[in-house]
């Protein structure tokens, strides 16, 4: 995933439509980090004739352009035979796009996916239409982990640490497990849980869900809250924070790898370059720009070295107008005198994905970082932008794979931390961050040495 910049004369050549100049068909797609235009409409299709056209585009594009010519060992023709009747018989447009995405999910690849027009619009506007809460399964219960302060849930008294007992009158855990079997497949089993979460919390604005929550037993005599909550529009802008902690160590956290954050992140690291240790918090960072990830990696390296190795369908670099824009061997120059040289800890969890995993696995393999937290998403492939589909949807398909400097495949496996910190219900209830505590404790031992 990457945003590209080209001189005008190259762009004009590419826009002429020459496949030799743009073999990967990068220009014309909505690249990550580039504001998308209006949602495309099926202007050239009458009635529902866009449906077979969109299906054919998705199937053919994956068949001809997927980074692995063996398609992860999947019989792609058999997949089409299985899904085409279901897709074409979909009773609504929403059902159509969901079924088409489930077909893409047969590759077990989080980056190859289909988005319907509603999802396209939300991504363009940096919005989420949800209940405004998240949860995890812990010790046989669904535990609320975050509650947005503008959500109906918050104003009904729901707080992090409560457990969800019932959803629409059905036992919550049973409903969650049922949805786990219905959502599309993806890179890892633990990444699939996000699909079940979205099935419960996401949907059209003003649609509602009734849930019953349980407080901790010590709170008082009424341990349950039943609330009917509407899905609302929440802004999801990119965010970052940086500071020197009371312990004296530097701390940086950012939500994703987007080019607009790069200068501020580099400046924050420079401001804290004299601290005895730094923590880069990539928990819940879903990734983004490969170029930005490599730029940040060099900030922690003094010398030139090789980074992650890139895999492509034809074992050749990604080029535009014969100029390599993604090489098979990543060259990391190092920041020489300006590099941060003190001990580095990277925090990850199951939602740390894509560019986060490039950043973490590269610095870990190079012996430059210690990793603390939970195993990462295992969602490390790359696409070069969204392709518009008939009917207003979009397709992302994996065009590059990655191997860490030591030859490890992260896709389907995840980055395993040097020290795993298991989440506990009590920590959520009392807002305790054991992962950050462990990082500071580790850096203190390094500082004494």
C-alpha cells in the first residue's frame, strides 16, 4: 500500500493508456492516502446489468494480477462456480456486495477485498457508521473495550470492562460465535474476529441494536443495563501523539501510516532523540503506506542495510514508465548522524497490521527493536490502490508480498512478540496498561546497563 508521486511528463505518458508503461495499471485507481472522488455510478449499465460485470471484473482481475500466480493454492475457477449463483441471486445490493466480498475471502487474504458503495463513501469521508463501541472475547465472555463518548452506549451508562450478556435477546457469545462462521475468511483466525464485530456494531445510520450489559459485581445492587442504541456517524481521522513519559522515556503512537503524518512523526522523534529509550506504540495501527514505513525504519538505523524483500507475480519490480517504484530488495539508507540510537521497544496487538508489520518485523530482524504485546494481525500483503467496479463498489487485490530481512513470512502468521502480555478483564475494567508498563520496565533495565 503506497501513494505515488510522478513528474507531469511521466503522468501524461501513463494516462495515454499504454500497458507497457503502466503494467500494473496503477494510474486511474484510488491510491491509499489520495482523496477519492465521488462514488462511481453505473452510468453505462441498465437495470442490474452491472452485477455480472462487477463479478467478472473481480474474478478476472484476481485471476490475472494477483501477486501469487498459484492464488494461494485456491481453485479459483471452482470458487466462481460456487459463488456465482449466490452472488447473482442476492436479494439486495448490500447482500450482493457482501457475497462478492466473501468470494474474495476464499483467498484468505485481508488485503484482497470488495467494498460496496456505502463502504467506499465511508472510507472517502473518513467515517464509521457504528454503535461506537468495541469488544473482545475474554474468558468465555464478550468484554467491552472502548466506548465512544458521543455514542448512545456511553450515555446509557456503558463503560469499558462491562460484559455483553444479550444481543437482541440472544445470548451474546452464541450470537458472536455464529457470526464468526458467517463472515468472510481472511488472513488469520484472529483477524476474522473483526468481521464478526462489524456484523454486530456497523450498519446504516439510525438503525438500532438492543443489548444487555453486566457491570462488575462490586458496583452495586443493579448489575445489568439494557439499552437500545442507534448506529451513528463517527469521524475517523488519522491521529498521533508523542511525549516524554514521567519515566523519562519517549513515547510515540499513531493510528496509521499516512503521508500527512510523516513530517510530524519524524520531527517528534528528533525532539526526543536524547531520551534513554523510546516506545513506538503500533497497537490498533492498521497500516498504510509502505514508503512511509521504510522512511520511519531508517530513522532508527545509523548504517545502510537491506530491509524486507518484496514478492511479485513475475518476480520483477513494480514499475511505471520503466522506473521502479517498488524494488524487490528494499535498500534502507539509515539516518546516520540524525538516527535515534537508544533502545527501542515496539508495542503491537492483533490489530497491528500491514505497514505496522513491515516496520516491526524489519527492525526486529535487524536487532534494532524489542517487541512487546500480543501477536500481530498476520495481514502483510500489499495493494497499489482501489479499482472502481461497475455498480459503485471498489476492489483491492494483493499485488505484492513480503519476506522479512531474515526470510520470515508474516502473512498468515503475524509478528510474535519477544514478550507476550496477555490481556486481562481486570486491566480493561481499571484502565491498566500492562503492555506499556512492561515496555517501561524493560527500558529501565537497559538504561541501568
